[in-house]
């Protein structure tokens, strides 16, 4: 699954921008959200190791 490249949007207020971003996040599938999480994790930990706290979260999520 490839990440989507977003275009630049202009809003009249911060509230309108927040609403648009919130709607975009709600429209994402769980797989898209996990892909973004993995990408951020790989930027923070490029050696491939998972931080202990994240490991616990992933274990709990996989048990659910």
C-alpha cells in the first residue's frame, strides 16, 4: 500500500483546516494508519528495532 501524496489546501480559518484534517484521518483505513505509524517509527529508529513501549502497544493491539 503506497502512501498518498497530498496537495496543498488553503483554508479561511484554523478551525476549517482542523476539521478537514480530522475528516481525512477518519476516512483512513486501519491499514493506512498503521502504515503511517510504521513509517514514522522507521524514521525514528532506522536500525529496525522497535521501542519497548511501542512493542507493548503492538502486542496489545494484536491480542484484541
